[in-house]
């Protein structure tokens, strides 16, 4: 599926003559994949966490916002893919439009995939499909290892959690075992 097709749901929800949001033309992927967190003061305040993957921004709404503490878990609801240009979007979506409210960039940077299987990095696209994502974020506010775990397959509910790695340069987690501990306590 092309990036253009992946953006169909995004485009169907928006009236681009009324909203300042980017339409989503084809863009060249970044040399180093990016992430962005946008504070979205919509009907309910939340934070949108977005990871570049396969020509689009995979997106999750985090109602309480991301935490920098490994002791705190956050619910993350997977939403529609967004165009790469959305990583730079700040503005006000007009009343009556999907997602009406103010969007501000809260953090942004690059990331690297940490998820390995048999000693090899698992492509981020496959991590998303498998429901187990481990990334190292290089942002201004979010730094270090984070996990996203899909915990309700029948829904779009994921867990977003900081790994316990503040003083380390590499993640030393053990994949699924860490994911289970993160999910269950």
C-alpha cells in the first residue's frame, strides 16, 4: 500500500478548504526516522504521538500525555495515519472540523528502532503489526527508550511507557519479557 492510500482515512475526515492541516502529498522519507508529539487542545486535551514509518506518521492519542517516568504507564489509542508534513504542523483546526482545536508541537526529534529478533532489528512496520514497539527517542523532552504495546487486539488500545534506562546509552531490555512487565506492573 502506498503512502497515498494509507492517508485515505485522514483525507476523508478533513475539508482542506477549511482546515490549515497539510493535505498529505508524497514526501521523501527522512534519512533518520522522526517522531513528534503534538499537544492537541481539542474537545478533550490530549497529546498525539507520531512515529515515521513507511512514508507516513503512525499516530496514537495519549490522553494524559507521555511520561518520562518508567513508573508511569499511559493509555495510547492508535488513530489514523498522518502525512509526514504533519510533523511540522501547528495551528488551529476550525470549529466544526474533525479534531477542532489548537495543535502545538510539544516535542520532536529522531528515533531508532530497538526491537530485535534473532539478533536482527525487526522493521518498525513489522513491530507495529506485531503490536510490540521499542524505540530510542532523541527529542528535547523525550529521551531514551520507550515501548508501545498493543494490549487489546479487538480495540486500538496500546500502552505507552518509558523504559528504565535514564543513565544508559543503550537499551538492555529483553523484548517480550520487558513488554509483559511493562503491561502488568
